C-alpha cells in the first residue's frame, strides 16, 4: 500500500498524539459515539513511542514526495539492438557476450570526454576506412559506456550500421533519461544470421576490414 498521499495526515496525527501523551491526555470513545479527551495524569511511554513512529513515517513519505525515486528501485532501461536493421552490430554483440570472460550486458553511461577516449583506445589497432563504403570500427562494450575502451571487442561493420547504432543509442539515452553513471541493459532482438548477407558468417573474426 502506498502511504505517500497520506503523508501530511500522518505527520499531523503523530504531532497530535505526541502532544497528548506528553501532557497526560488520551482520547476515549464516548457513549454517544464521539471522542472525548480524558486526563490520565501520567505519560504512557508506549503511546508516546507509537506517536513518534507515526510522525517519522509521515516525514519519510513527505521526503519521498520531493524525491520520488527515493525508497524505490529505479527501473533499469533496456537498449534493444534490432538485428534486422543492424545484423553485423547485433552479431558482434552476441559474439562479445560469448567471449571468455564474457563482455557485460549491464553497462553504465560515460561522459562525452571519456566516450571519445574510449573510442580512440578501443579502435587504435583497427585500420581506418579509406573509401566511403569501407567497414568502420564497431566496439563492444560501447565507447559511450564506462565499460568501453581498453579491452573492448572490436569488429569491422558497414558504415550504415555503425551510424544506425550510434544514432539509436543517443536517442535511447535521451528517451530513457540515462545520465552519466546510470546503468542500462543491452538486448539483441532477432537472429543476426537471418539478416547477414549470404555467405557471411556470424563470427566477426572472419569479417574483412577492406
């Protein structure tokens, strides 16, 4: 049960009963169904503790209204790589997941400066494209993540797929509100083998850089 909407009421109830307990008063149900205040002459500590707990509970939920993410686990968004649109990229990701040790499926976004540095480090040994249609360096984990950079798996992929993957990831960050340091998961949709060109293996180690 979500008590957040009742937070102000809980705070008021807590304050009221704390005051009643301290001055030695209690509420009693009258014969006509109403409530009357009765003097006890002494403090009942268990009632005071109960009232304080109610007050603290209300204050906790009031704080949660200002920071709705507090007290509940944030949903981890999932970046879906569509194999029908990016078969080489999807096959490379699945290959990286099977390495020993496997590359992670849970990644964390890095800032732009680290992203550029990751890309330079990861693709340092990849031959640069000469012609517009030459394959480009694809890295996993992505360069824009904290897990990217040195030790990332790289593979030559068609430029159109590389651009699609980069654009899709940027749009995903914006749509899901993924900030620097935030986690997200990666999932491949579809079987890349169905969409790779005829005769192309799903093993990136067999792909040519030229």
